[in-house]
C-alpha cells in the first residue's frame, strides 16, 4: 500500500492572506498568470500555493486535478495544459509534453498517467516521460478502453473522413493501426 505524503485543496480564489505562492511555469518577475490554484499541505514541509497556468486553448476548457502518477505527485489539467507537480518541492514539476492536453487518464495498475492531444498519446510514470507514440491520427483521438496491457481507441483519418481503430502497448508506447499524414524525409539543403 502506498501512502500519500501530502494533502491538497483546489481553491477558487486566493485566500485573504496568501504567502508562498509559486507560479508554474514561472515567467520571471514572480507573478502574473491565471490558472488552477492549489494549496499544498506536505506532511514534511511548509504549505504553499501553486498557480498552474491555463493553456489558453479555446477548444478545451477542462480543469482536472488527480493524485499520481506517483504517490508524491499530483496531476493538473488546466485548459489544455498539463502538469505533474511534486507537492513536497514547489520548484519541481513537469510540464507535460502534450499540447493541447485534451485529457489525462490514470492507469493505476501501471503507475502511469496518460495524456493525449489531437495526434499523439504520451505516458508519464513517477520518474517522468515513460513513452510517447508516434503520430496515430490526423486530427482527433478517442480512447475507448484501457486494459492491463493495451490502450484501444480511434484516430481520425482525414482522407477517408472516418475514425480508424488503433491499439497502443502500455509498456512501450508502440502502436498498431491509426492514421496519420505521410512523412517525407527532410531534404538536405546544405
């Protein structure tokens, strides 16, 4: 059994007297952006407030907070931007490599947190980026089912204007199926 080393509270606004505020990511100057506001109460350490910047994604207004992927981590989805915070260390966070992050899906049996944008899926574990798929869609991903070993879903195939099935291995991120634009070698202009 894993014991969480912190408590947290999602706030709708700053408390009357707020100190130890950390803006994530930091834009320099120490202040200044809207985002998901979370008060962290570490078991061993000072409480602090994190402001996790919105992704400014007009198509995705989802805000979501969930423990994981590790016992000392919290995942934050902030309107198209995703973060994995370390509540015991305000300066240690991961800016998730998925933009806009459409959703975050915990896979507890694997200790993973999955994220996807419109074309790829990435997975993070307690140490960081575990894997990322190559492009599996032209412009849209639907996750249908997650088993112990596989993600089953559909990717949008623009030429045929239909959804096509794919499956992703939860250990490696390799996939079968899906659809993506052709890739061409990068010409050498030297």
